[in-house]
C-alpha cells in the first residue's frame, strides 16, 4: 500500500544513489528514507536478535523492493540495507521504550502488540517481549542508558532530522546557496525557546567566531577540516559527515579527490617476489650468523659451569641445534604480537620475601651410586607428586620403618615435592602421611607408579644448586603455584641448557611430533610475555587429554601450529586435507596460525597469533586485534585445502564459506594474542551449545580478564610440570 502511494505521489522513478545524495532534493531523500524504514518495520520480524542475523534472502527482497520503486544505482545496495538495519533497530527501540518497559510485571498488557503495530504478529511480539524482559538484557539496557547520559551535545530535531531542517533553512536563503554544516549543527541544538544547553553554547560561540573569520577570508579551510571540525576540536570521521544527516560520505560532501587505483602488472609481481626472496635469503644468513655466535657463547657458559661444578675440564661437543626439532630458529619467530608498547614486569621484590618463597624448595644431594633418579606418582602414572631416588639393592630393601617391604613395591627416598599436600601411598604411623612430610626420608612406593629416568645431568654440588635457587627472583606475574617450575627454568634449565621434551600421541595432531620446550618458553609463559607455538602446542596436547577423558574426540580435533608456518609451501595443503579426512566430517578443527609481521592501525606488530576454525564447510577466522585484518595468503591456502578435500570426497559442488567473527574478545595490548587463542579454544570446548558462530558474530569486543587468562596459563604450566 505504501509503495502505491509513493509511486502515485512521485509519478515516476527517481534516480537515487548514495554517492550524490548531498545534491538531491530534500523531499526525495526524505521519501526514500521513509520508504526504507517502512519496509524494515513491516518485512523483518522483530523477534530476530540483531540485524546481522537477518536472513540474506530477506535482505535481498528489501533491496529489490526499493530498486523497483526508486531508480537506485547497484552500488547503493550496501548503504540501503545499512539504512534499513538502522531504522529496524530504531523501531524495536521505540517499541521497547513505549510499550514494554513501562509495563514490566503486567503480563496482560504485554500479551499482544499495540493495535497500531498489529502487523508485527502475536508470536514474534511475545518472543520479542520475552527477550527484552530478561535480567541480562535489562542490565545491558541500563548500561547503554548511562552511556547516552554522558553525551555532550543533544540535537533537538526529533523525527524531522537534518533533512527536514535543511528544507526549512533553504526557504529563507537565496536559491542555490549551500548551507554550511556548522550552521546546521548549531540550529539542530536549539530548543523551542531559542536557548541551548550550557555545553553547546561554548561550541556555538566558536562556530560564530570561525564563520566570521571565514567570511573575511582569515580562516583557511582544507578538505574535512572545516568550521565545525575546528569548533569541536575533533577530526571528522572517515565514514560520515556531522551536521548533514546520515548516508552522506566525506568524499562527496567535501569534494575530495578520488584515489586512483594503481594497476600492477605480472612483471611487477614477479619483481616484487624476487626482491622478497632476496631479502628472505639475507635474513636467513644474518640469523644463521647470530645463531652461530649464540651457540659459541652458550658452549662457553656450559664449559665454565661444568668447571665450577666438577672441577674438571669438560669435553663436550658443541650443541647441535638441529636436534631441537620444532624449536629451531626460523626466519619468522613464533612469538606473540609485539609493538613498541612494553609490559610492566617489575621484579622488585624484597629479598626477605624471595628467601621466604624459596624455603619450601627442598634441595638434596645427587643420588648415590646405588640409586637412580625417578619421579613418583599417586593413583595414576600421570599424577606426579614428587621426585626422588629409587634403590635397587636387595639388602636395603627388606625392611623400611620396621615394616617388611610389600611385594610389588620399591624403596625410594623423597628428594623434593611437586604436590606437597598429596597423600603417600603407604602411611607411616605417627610419623608422616603427606608427601611434603616425607622429604628427606625413605618410604615404600608401588613400583608401577615409579617413573625411572635416565639422568644425563652432570652431578651438581648441593651448595651450588642452593645458591642458584637463592638467586632466583620471582617475577610479579608468576603465579605462586608455579614458583617451583619457574625456579627450575631460571636456574637448572638456564644453566645447563636442559629442555622439557615429550613425544606426543600421534592422535593429537595426526602426525609424529616431539615437543621441545626451552627455558625462555617457560619463563615467557609464567612472566606473561609473548608465547610461541611450543607453548600453544603444549596447551593443545593438554586439551586433547581433557577431550579423551570426556570422550569428545569425535567433536574436536587439532592442527599442529608448527605445520601452518609458511602456508604457501607445497606440504601444508596435503597435511590439512589428510587431517580433514580423519574421523567424522562434522568435527571442529582448531588451527592456530601466525602470519608473521603485520601493520595495523599505524602500529607495527612483529608477530601475531590468530585462530582458524574449520567446521564442515565453514571457515571461521578469530582475530584478537580490535579490528580484524584480512590474511589473504592464509585464507586462500585454507580455502583451497577445504575445496580439495570436498573434491576427493565427491562433493565438488560444496563451496566453503569464509566468515570473520568480529565479536571475539579483543586483546588490550600487543603480547596477549597467544593467550587469547588458547582461551578461545577453551571457551568453545566448554560450551555445550557450540554457539560461538552467533555469539561472536556481533561486535561486543569485550576483552578477557587477567584471571581468565591465568586459567589457561596455569593449565599449560601444570601440563609442563608433568613432563619434568
């Protein structure tokens, strides 16, 4: 009906494009906007949560309806639909303010929609009311209301808007004269009595002064730096113009020159690739030289340390970095996103407190020749609670604390505790019952729970090891429960170049992988610094164990973050395709990726982590940056791999869809991206509804708290402690 009236009133189609709306007659613009609002209110159900959740087919119908009534250019589609979304949200806000909130607790009043808006339907109305009366929504509504109250300059145009104000002002001016947006802004904030708010008065005074200078030629106007921008002392937004209404962009209003596209030929691309390869080769040579110097310095430090400990000149071959596997130095670091902003990691703890923290770290002499180092577990082989020495000599194994040693048990000495509050497998009546009480004593232990280790470490003098522990200062970010691991990394691992290593189950990443964790990986994790793929891979191995216990391996699986390095190489695609073939087709694949150096928001990020999720034919990109960036090479490589997988499965007609999730929690600085990627995986796995694709589709962008990040840090640290 409204369309008929519009056509009858206009008599023909008007050409309306959002690139020249500033030059259109105000009545035509107002009619178009009113028509778009009418369509949005009557065609889109109000029980849909948000505009991004509106079906694409329904949006296309709105666009076709507008195009059938008005002569609009194809490039205006996006802005037409944006206008429809704005007016649809405003309609829902009006219904909430006038017909829902005043009647909270009065069910009869809320059973059906107001008579003048009966077209919304009873069922959508009831769902709309139910959603708008929940505690969660009301809490959000109150927060937004508080924000609105903080606005400085409120306009007084009501539904007339800037379009109606412009028409009124044109009647009093000579034909063809352009009205300055500063005058529009000033008139829009004028009340019916002619006065303005106190805050607006100061700006209006500045506007009058600047307009006078402009008329005398004393004020220089350049592009978007006009009278209004200078009066408000804030730059104009890149996507809209203040004081003229919606959907008028700066390039049209300020007559800014359009940027010309630069055509890049194939020869230019080849030349750029050759230059990039040359720079990469030079970088490799430089890193190789730096690595050789670092190895030489490290070997000298190890030799000096061995001389201090044993008093003998060592005959140790140089460290072969090639045995480090995934931890070898590569042209691109696998650390977190970093820019010039630094994190406060002050170590200024008083000496008394440091010594107090160290007291519970028992240091014992190295095992005698009749014994061997071991780890001691309780209940299960993975629950390691202490480390000590196992004695194999039968003469010392017959009696222990006056009680014969049981069959299947061995005699051990407890040298140090990992879980001091854990109970001993066999209590010693009247003497000890906890692991912490047994330090320095001999006890019986089930042989199946004793993990013997081949001790390759050089024997250290007790006083030297004690000195190392005494010198270890606790960083302020280190959780207290991790102080033993931190001291172990800062002293023994640092001085002897030890690694934490383990061979992961082939089911974790679908391939054989030996995980190596260096000293710096441990300290970076515990000091809340940038982390690399080794720590993230360790956390994924921990999640794999959790999923195994919960019998959910058919739902979630993991892609090795080390395998995603240089995604354009020939081996990445086949690995991902083979991984997609495993198990059920509807599993969720977690794939952390580090694109390397990026530039975002005028900041240079040396490294950055994102999370990619493959779920059936949907590829989701979860980027912790405040505004996500397109990683073209990575997106192309993943999409091609999914297409290849579909082709091999006989589903060549299935086209994967790439979706950015702009609502994922955002990182506040430049070092948290790795922790955010781990937290994303944890949240999705613990969500029974698997609603991440809709929950993070809207830009809420709240960041994680430090407590939430500490949860994943502790989980990684606990996993690493089981590998010691």
